[in-house]
C-alpha cells in the first residue's frame, strides 16, 4: 500500500476549546470547520483533525467509542518540524500547554521541545539541526 495523503485525528474532550488552542498555537489553515469536526492542512500531504470523543461511537461502536483514558498516559504524539521552533515554543506556552521537556538538542539530529496539549496529547516542536552540528 502507498498512501498519498495522511490525516491524523485526535479525539478531544471539548472541540471548541481544542480548536481555539490549535488555532492560537499554530494557525494552520482550516479545511473543515463544522460543529463535530475541525481539520487543518499541515502541508500538501498531511492534515490534522480534531473530533469530540463522544462522536466516536458512530464508527467505533458503543463499547469502544464510550471509553476514555483513565490513567493519564499520553495517547499520541504530534511531531512538527518548524523553521522557527522558538516561536512555536512561545505560542505553546502562551496557550497553556505544559512543557514536559524543554527545547534541547536531541541525539536524532533535531532541536526539540515537548508539551502536553489541553487533552493530554504530546506535541513536539522541532527544528532539524545542520548535519555537521547533529553529528557532534
């Protein structure tokens, strides 16, 4: 299988609150904005969707769709590379995201910071280091 396009959908407790958060932090263009779903264009091949957890019973069934995380464990990570990672960090902090690991050089060749969004998802914002700097 070859995928031409990818949409990552996060199930959120409060769609309006989550949309305000993602609007204020990233400002990605919206491709869908309806009462039960919001979708953002990240780049030509990727989108990020937000859907209320309560709406998932329609396609997951009552048993699975009514479950909610109970142990506080992060359920997913969104890893976004940016040309201005410092600005992304400031926006996340301003929007109330909780920093779990500050901006630092990582051994895989990026400078990255990790945050929890309002629903407990991990958001990593990163900037690729120049090859010579990453190998030091």
